[in-house]
């Protein structure tokens, strides 16, 4: 089966599994996942499954990417913060749906590869930084939307503080890394009021405090 056929089948599967927002499906269809997977997994690039990448990380299952992106309720004029650049796949999709994306990755080697992919794909509205995702990006705050692509045991309060109080939305997996009970949570901020809702269960790598270079250096 060709990559085009696999892509079409995946998009149909995503629609049937709850990713119903047309803009999200279009962004995923136009983002070639084969550009973001390791060479040994190219034949699975359009399979609906998570795949390993370097530094012990993963490229998320497309269904999870679609559902979490949809949960952000993005509008194209918004500023978005992503915690956990990874392969760059999620960032590439978000960049097609917002005005500007800021993305943080703790592994500088991973970030360098993702940056080269963004350049090759002419994704010019992405700003990157190597650093500690728990701390967010206070100099660029507030953000209309925040997406976290690693599981935190609790909702990071530094990220809550950087979320716009005018209906800002953060979507993140919450739960201990060793627990099977991680849950994607959507936090909506209006003024000083926070509303949290549980969306669906997931399995993510843990959100680790500190930049990898600082810890491992």
C-alpha cells in the first residue's frame, strides 16, 4: 500500500474515532508523518500507533494527537505554547492552526532535528527553545493555548500562570508515569477561575523537570 493510501485510510479512521474538526483533520493530512519518524519505522509512518524516537521519547499516536489538538479549540489568530517538541510532528500540526507556536524541548539533540524539519517544511511561525517544560516560557506569556505532550503528576502551576485569563485553554496528560491511569485533562482559565475536565485515558512519557543538558552534563 502506498503512503498516500495509508494517509487517506488513517484520516478516515481518525474521523470515525472522534476527530471531527475539519481544520484539525486537514492539518494532519497535510503534515507528512513520514518526515518525523525514524527511518526504520517509515513503513509505519501512517499507522495509528505511537513510535519510538531517540532520547527514549516517542512520536504520539495520531489519534491522540488529533483528539488533543481538537480539545484546544484553536483559532488561527492565537499564540500557543507546546511543552515537549519531540520529533516536531505535533508542533508542525499546531503551526498550521495558530498564528504563532512556541515550543520547548528538554533534549537539545531532539530539538535540533525538529528545527531542521521545520525549516525544510517552511514552517516559519514556530519559535523554539531548549529548556525546562515545567517552567514554561514566561517571557512570551500569556498564551491563548498550552499543550503538554508528556505526563505530569499534577497540573504545573507555572504553566497555569502563563495561560491567558481570557478563556485560555491548556490540554495535558496528568498522572504518574508508572500508573496506567493517566488522563488527558482540559483546563480552562477565566479570570482567576479554573475549570478542569477529564477527557480520555492515555499513556505518555513523563514530564521531567530540568533541561536534559543541565541534568546530564
